[in-house]
């Protein structure tokens, strides 16, 4: 399981798949336009799933990290929340 930290927020994510494909039968032109691989990743804190183009995921905004326990991930999330509010 690959873990990454968002550099700006400090939040930790588990990568589920880094070559997912987007399927959109109601708008085939959208599917063709965005046919590059997609990264599906899950928040280590909330379990929420996210998706973004793999090239964007690997453009430097995320950094690989060693496996992080949930309490460490929660700490980073709480610190980010304090900065935003």
C-alpha cells in the first residue's frame, strides 16, 4: 500500500489505483479528452475517496511517506483545520 502526504495540507492518503480509467458513456467526448490514467486515493483520516489525473498527482504536490498510523494522520488534519478556520 503506497502512502502519500499532501505537501500543503499535510494530510495523508493511501493510493488505491494509479492507472484507473474514466468511463462516461453519456458524454464520450469527455472520456476521450480525459483518457490519461487517473489516481484513486483514500484519506487516511476520513476514508473519503478522491480521484485526479495521475500526472497531476505526481506533479510534486504529494510526497511518498512511510506507513503512517491513523493518530499521526489525525494530528496533521487537526493542525491544517486550525490554520484554515
